[in-house]
């Protein structure tokens, strides 16, 4: 089944949320991101989301010469996490990413619990497929009209 921009976010595959403690060092956070192959981790615990730390946050902190053993996730995290709900539409989630200038969105169920994390990659795939299928149909229609005109 192809997911389109008009489908619900719940239809898109997402990664399981990875949580870190606010007191965890940047060293531990970055190692966990590496071993779990994720571009962002959530700070807190299930049912208590405090913030988010992205790979971009880690790189920015390291570029400023921080000591990764002494910087904590709680200090580095972005508070006021932007998220989407499972029943939001894909195009709404993409707009949130663009409007906020972010690459990761926690996905919440109807009760508000985080059930996954979407990255720009998971959101762009259905849009690209939809665009390619639309172009393919348009190309076939053009070819059909051209054959009729001959």
C-alpha cells in the first residue's frame, strides 16, 4: 500500500523512541544514538517527555569545544518538543518539520503517549512516491493524447 500526503501519520513506519536521562552525558547520548542508529533521542521516560536531543544538537555542542563527559542531555535538550499525533495527516507533519526547521517528530497516540519517532526521511518517502506515481500517470496521459492526435 502506498502512503500519500493525505493519509494519517499512523500509516508511516516509524522508529521506536529511545529515551535518555536528563543527567546522561553527551558522550553517553551520542554513543546511544550511534548504537541504536537514530538521529534523535528523547529526554525523560515513557509518559514524561522533557525534551529532545538531535544529532545536529550534538554536533553543534562538540563544534563549540565542549567536554562531552560534562555536558548533560538536560542541558543540551530542546524543550517544548514539537510532535504529531497518529491521526494527523502526513502533509501536516511535513509542514511542522519545515515550519520548525527540525528533522524529527515524536508521534503521540490519542492518549498523548509517545509511540514512535518520525524523521524527515520517513516523511519524504511517501511524498516522493506519490509525486513519481503522479508524474507516471501524467506521462501516460500525455502519451495517450499524443497518440490520439496523430
